[in-house]
């Protein structure tokens, strides 16, 4: 028994004619008759009363018709699911993102992708940039959204793309003398105690060195009270008037417990946080390919 025999059987039953069934299946009447006979030999029963006009099903044929339709229906579903999986429409996508980036446009990207590909399970992991880079290289994630804290551009195994340049803001407590300014530069922060927002869990990385160099270009070495990649804690300390910080624009939704914090735009050509998306070159996941196509270019 094969699927073609089942299809021919159903076609004869629905058309009540071997001739019409042969025409609809684009084969000869002789061929379809032979296939039905072979099917009857396999199941051990006559399926059609060939003496009636039009051709009618025997009692065994009526039972078998229901089963044949169900078998063909299940096969169609199975083939559809296989096609979906091969085009990235089914499976899972492991996504890592840097702490705080959940307050960016990332949820909107994920929602749009999920609505178009509901059978892909998006598994999300919030980590510091060091863990993201390491996890990607070790195959723990399919794609990551990150600052470049480890100079991952040097990793030959990875593909990267800039997704956005996020403007930086100075986070000040509300009564700070600079809190009413409409714009600040790093030069304006020379005398301040800095709560240093680091992309790295180590607090001493490639990304840290870049932002320290911007202070040096402004003519001074910053007075850093704390290095941390925990944005919530930094903003809580700003609210407590322990110091000030420079944070990415997507920090603004952090308002629980930080009512005493204001955010002032930071001027300067390099005063942005560059967000990269990165994935392994050898990752041939169709889900990943479809996901990347949906993301904007920075």
C-alpha cells in the first residue's frame, strides 16, 4: 500500500467513476484500475462494486474511505510541518541580550517576529556582555544583542551587524546644579563623582577602555566611585545622590525608586552606545535567518 493508491481510491470513490478519477489524477484508466486492484489485494477486501452504475463502495470500502482520508490528512499535516521547520517557521531561537536592553525596541522586534512565525519559540536570556560573547562562541545562544565589551569583532567565527547607535544621557539627581541644563558634555562633568555604567561584568574591558578614553579626550581622568553593569543599582544610587552616571537612552523607563533622577542629553560625536547583533557563521538555523531579515540596520 502506498499514498498514491490511497489517493486513487479516494478519487474513484468521490468521482464514482474510474474514468473520471483517472482524468483527475492525470493517469490512464488502466493504471488506476490496476492500482485499486493492488490495494484491494493488500487490504484483503473488495472496495468497489464494479457492476453498479455509477461505481459504488462496498461496505468495506465505506469503512476504508474514512480511514484513507484520515491517513492522507495526517500526511498532509506532517509534510506541512516539515516544510515549516525547513524554512524557519518552527523550532526555537535562543536570544541573549545585554542587561537593560529589554527597555529598548527589542520587545517590539520579538513581538513582530512571533506574530509572523508563531511556531518559533523565542527563548530570551538577560546577561552581561562578557557572558553573552562567551555563550555565543560556545553555542549557547543563536544570536545576541550586545555592546562590544570584548572586541568580538576580532572573532573570526562570528558575523556581526550594528543594529543601532543609542544616544547617551547623563543621569543626575533632581537637585543637582546641572539638572536644569538642556544638554551636557563630558567636560561639564569634570568635578563629579561618577557611577560608571560598564558593559562588562569585570569592569575592565575593551568597551570600558573606549568610554574612559572619551573622558581623557575631555581633558581629565574621571573620579569613579563604582563600576557596575547593573543599571538598576546605578540609578538607585543616583537617586540617593551618591553621584551621577552616563547611561544609554533606553534607561529612561527605569522609574521605580528613581523618581529623583533626571536625564540630560550628552553632546559629542561619539556619545552613543553601539548595539551589535552577533551570531555564529556556522549557524544555519532557518529561524535565525528569518529573524535577522526582520531586524533594522543601524
